[in-house]
C-alpha cells in the first residue's frame, strides 16, 4: 500500500473519522461526549471544537457508518446519540489497519524510535 503524503486535508479528514468511529465502538454517545472522550483518550493532545465535530458526524451518518437517534431524558435537553453501524465497524477495522501501516512507515522512515 502506498501513501501520498501531500494530501494533508484527506489525511486529517481520515483521522477525524477514525477517532469518531473508535469512540462509538463500545456504546452510543452524543456529540459532546464523543469530543470529550477523544480529548480524554489522547490526554489532551487532540481536541475538537464542536463546530468541527458535527460536520464529521453528519458526514459519517450520510455514509451509513453511524446512525443517530434523538433521545429525551427528564430534566435534560434532547440529544442525538450516535452508534456504530455494521458497515461502520468494518470501515473502522480497515482504517485501523491502514493507519497502523502508515504510522509504522513514518516510524521507520523518520527514525522516530530515536525521538
């Protein structure tokens, strides 16, 4: 598999999708929870502004990789919870494999083991 490194926008878009899909692997979450979970799991190294997270969620839903459902709870405003679809799980697995290969290639070529 060859990687084209001059398409920064595509790589960033792909990383955002991977991060969002991974948060939904175990349970449905609403948008704010997804953003907070990404920030927690990356120890603050990655964070999403809500304005940039929702377009990712909408795109993934249009692609059929996640499914959203409005939920109303007493004393709270309604929230849209997202869950991973069967196709989303398949794409998440493929993206993990691709990213793993990409990171390994960067590690080897960039001498990151010495960093």
